[in-house]
C-alpha cells in the first residue's frame, strides 16, 4: 500500500522475528521435544510424561486448584472492577478512589506475596486479617481471662476433664478456699480487686477463688488471701450432686462467692469454660483456606486493572440510552442490569479472558504466601512445573506441564484475539 518493497519490510521485521524466535518459538519447541524424553534426557519416553499429568497426585491437585483459580479469580476481579467503575462515575472523589484501587498494580507479585503473608499471619498481634476477625469475635463472645489458671499447692481442687472439682463435699457455714495460680498480672479482668476471705453465712456455702501467689522469703501466707493477691472476678462456680448442677454462682471482684442451701453436701466445680483458651482467629493459610486466601490477594491486585478498563469502556457508553431508560421509568438497578452491563459486555469479556490467561500462569503468590505445611494444598500448575523441574529433578514431566499449560492458554488467547478483531472492524 505504501510502495515499500517486501525485502525492505522483511529487513525491518528481521530483528523482531529473531527475538521472537529466540525467546518464544525456540523455548516452546525445545519444551515440546524435552517432554518426550525421560529425566536424563537420553532415552525417548513417548507420552509417559503426559500420563503423569493425570496420575501424579501433586499434578492432579494443581490442576484442580487451577480450575478454582480460573473460575473465581477473574470473575470476582471483573465483578469488583465493574462495581467500582460504575459507583465512582458520579462522585467527585471517584478519581482518587480509582487511584487507590489501582495502586496495587504498581506492586510486584513478590512484594504483594510478602505483604499478604503477613496479613494472613495466625498471630492476631501480627496478622491484620486475624486482628480484625478476633476483634469482631470477641465483641460477641468474650474469651476467658483465666486460660492458664490451675490449682495451686495445698489446693482442695483436682482436675476433671478440663474442669477442676473439690476433693470433698462442702458444708454450709464453712467458707471454702479455692486457691489458684497461673494467671499473669496483666491478664486479670479490669474488675478484679484485692482478694478477701469469705465470711461464713448460716445455711449458705461461701468461699473465695483467687490467685494464691506467695512471694519468696516468707512474704505472704499460702492458702489464704493476702493484701497483694487478687480475686478471680467473674469465675463461675457450680455445685454438683450426683453429676447434676444444683446451684451456681459467679465470683465477685474480690473472688468471693455465695451458693444457696441446695449446695450443702455438693462438690464445687470450676467448669472448663473458665479456662477456655483465647480465640486466636482463623487459620487462613491452613489446608482448607489457603487457596481462597491467595485468590483474595490476587483480587486485591487485579481488581484495579479491571476497574480501569471497564471505566474506559463505560466512558464510551451513550448517555442518552441511560437517560432514556430512566425516563421510561427504569430504576437504577434495572438501568445497570439491562442497559449498562449489556453495553459493556465486550469490555467485560476482554477483561475476564485476559485475567483467565493471567491466572493460568500464577506462580509468585502461591509460592510466597503458602507456607511449607500447606503448599501442597495450594499447589497450581506453574508451581508444580517449578517443583518437578528443579526440586524433584524431573525436567521431562516439567516440560509436559509447560506444554499442557500452553495448550490451555492458546484457546483463550485465540478467543481474545478474535473478539478484539471483531471490535476493530466495528
């Protein structure tokens, strides 16, 4: 069309073709050939390496996880991008919001993996996810203040299935002393006060449950409340007869409690609920949740990418169509569902397909975020390729995985190219 001779055009294209052949075509061809040989590369193995794709447990787990990735990661990222693009279209601070959402795209997968490895840390004092989760949980179900408490020396209590029970029945009018140890000073409830000895009351069972901490050099008296010792405020005490709870009470701030006459001759029990360990959050990186957790980090990174592309497509939507729908009585939800989304269908398809290609190759996030104990459960094909080729010394199987990944990506790429060409003709 421009009159340029084909030889001149070929010369200009030659450097690009050489790079394309050296960096793309040659590795593909070599991987295809290498996948037909054994681990040593000397003996022809035929399709044995490809059979391993469907018989090896690690590869089958990786394939299953890749299906989960392809189904959920692009869908959630595209849906969030669509919501962000539509909701921020009319607000003045929409540009600033889009900038914040898009910022994770400037972070490498390596850095994002390190960030989310810390976010998902099991310790609520380190992991943001568990800090929030534990905060919400404790707002509705307060953890025990005495998880490490246990009977002290000369205590009348003995262990019984996580609870503690008095050795002998109690008598009305005779105060009961229940000394305990094991609670750190900073772990006491805010309403805990100085422990005092309970006073006898006719017809009632009284007592004290407290931290019986005796200092060295003879300071303090063992088995009796001292001025420096504090009561177990809120500790639940039950009176048990023949395996049934006949009365119960909670210790006051000074550790004292009072049970009615029905507790006469019963054994006192401190239920196991008093010593329940503090809620430590969710094991985000455990075998059950590690894949959804890593997909969450991927969505955090790529929802901004989807939002920007969808916002660009939204800018080209004829406004008169939206206004006409509103004039005809359509609600905002109907306008969004029946007008906006259909008009954005080509853009949504391109974004979704692009993210599908991207997630088929995901490696960095899984390798960095998943700990060694659950990496097998979070395994994906790209990670299994690396493990087979470098950790297990099976380059033939690794090459077969690479070829299989290429075969999975090609149809999605062709679909994307055809759609882009179709849009170009319009």
